[in-house]
C-alpha cells in the first residue's frame, strides 16, 4: 500500500468518525495499518501530508504523534474480530 493509499484511508476514517472520536480513529488507523507502515518504513509526517479531508483541507501535522501512538499500541492490541474468530474455532 502506498503512502497516498494510506492517507486516503486515514482521511476517510477521520471524516467518518463519530463526533468526539476523531483522535481515537487516528489511533485506530495506526493500529490497523501498523504492519504496512512499519514494513515500508513510512513516516507519519508523510502520511499526514497526503491527507485530504472532505472540507478540502489536510490534517494537522500535530496528529503525527497520534498515528505513532497507534502504531506503538498495535503490539498490545488484538481486534475484536480476531478474538471472536479464535473463540469460535478454539474456545469450545
């Protein structure tokens, strides 16, 4: 996945976040796409530079830290779908 593709995903997640959850969506983006970001040595600053929000603006550069927090959290987070699949397959 390219930086532009990641920036589009981030922009979409941010634009479609429920009111009050925009920063949480940035963290979630970092978690969900951490493998892609790490594998390609992408820098949060470059992803942010390529965002395009519904209102035509770009995301604030200050959100770089929030992406990095999500990437760091990805080492400790398991998504609900994976847990449910595990329980269905092995938890009985």
